[in-house]
């Protein structure tokens, strides 16, 4: 009498387990298909990103490549149409001609001297000003910092003739002082280093005060070492800006021994007008230090620009 109900009850759990396993397998296959779809979409996005970056790199580096190619060609080959993109018989003598006859060695040395002095001055003044605005408490600190940043909005051309008249009145015309002193301080540098200082934990300053460290010790032992990425970025920006100056050195110097490399390229073009390949070679030699610095210190540049991006 009780056999049939027992058999029916024993079959019901088996049917439920089968349905549960089928549901689980369906859910697993759905999750796997979603993961495969997400991986495919991620790969397509990565490929599109690399494609865009490659196209931008080609656009940026193509003029540089053409300059290198033209420096290895003869003037008649440069003027030929269609242009030569791959030199089969490169002429490397244009570089030695640009170095010797164009006096690029002396011009590069002048540029390095002026650039090093400007970079050192901007780093020192920016660090000191940034420390004052970040850690010192004095009246109208924020107002003064706003006025300090307002100098970044004034184009250099506005103060160009005033600075020139000041240089002449001080008797600094045709000297290294004229090439460096007007650029020993920068509002951008103070802003950049201040952001790096503000990103430091405030507990460091409190601990330094408890330890008896003064402002100078805290600046040199704690703040500056921890803000090295920002300082390195400022040094690179200052180097690029000072090294590429053209108009100011042209106005405040007359002595050929004080000419910088950008002025030297102008005179090289005038003296080698029938050998345009020498001018291209000189351009590559003048830009080579910038390329080396950018490649070697690109990580420090990115870290310096992103440091202090949250706090401000």
C-alpha cells in the first residue's frame, strides 16, 4: 500500500537536482560569454587607442624625420620633386661643416651656461617662495599668492622694452647678466612647487617642530627631498624655455662670443644659404640635447606634473 508514494517521492529530488544543475550550467555559460565579450571589447579599445597614438606619433615625428633626411642630402636633392624620403647615399659631412664653420660648439656652450644659470635661479627662488606660501602663516598670504600668479598672465612682450631699458641703464648690455637676470624667478615655478609641498602630509611639519627642526632644516631635509618630482619637472621646463630663447638674446647681445645657439642657427642659415643641408644639420645638433633630456627624464616630468594634483 505504501510502495508507490515512496517511489514518487524518491524521483522528485532527482528531477529538482537536474533542473538546478541545468540552471547553474546556463548561468556559468552566460558569465563566460560576458567575460569573453568584455575581453573582446577591451582588446578593441586598446587597439584603437594604440592606433590613435601611432597616428599622432607619425604626425609629430614626421617633420623631425624629414629634417634628418634633408641634412643627409645634397642641396639639389632637397629641391628635387618628388622629395626623397629615404637617402640611399647619405652625406654626413654636413654635420661637421655645421659644427666647425657654423661655430655651433661655441654657441651651444653659451646656451648651456645661460640655461644652467637660469634653471638654478628659478629652482632656488621657486622653492623658497613655494615654501613661504605653503607652510608660513603671514597676513594676506592668499591675496599675495593670487597677485603672484597674476604675473603668469602677463605676456613677456609687455615687459620686453622695459626690461631692455633696465638692462641698458644698469650697464649689463652684452653680458651674461643681461641674458640671465630677468629670468631668475618665475610664478609658474612657485605654483608648481607649492602644489608639491601641499601634497605632503601635515604631520611631517608637526613632527619636525616637535623634534626642534626649524624652517631651513625642514625645507632641506624633508620638504625638498619629498618634492623632488616637482622640482625635476620645473628644472626641465626651465631648461627647455631658456635653451630655446631667441628674441631676448638677439636684442641684448651684440658680441658674437655671447650668441646662443638659436642665434647661431640664424647666422648659419645666412652664411650657408647655398648649402641648406648644413642648416638642417645644425638644427638637429641644436635640438639633440633637448631630445636626450626629454627621453631620459620623461618619467620625472610626468610625476612632477601629477604630484599635488589632488591637494591644492
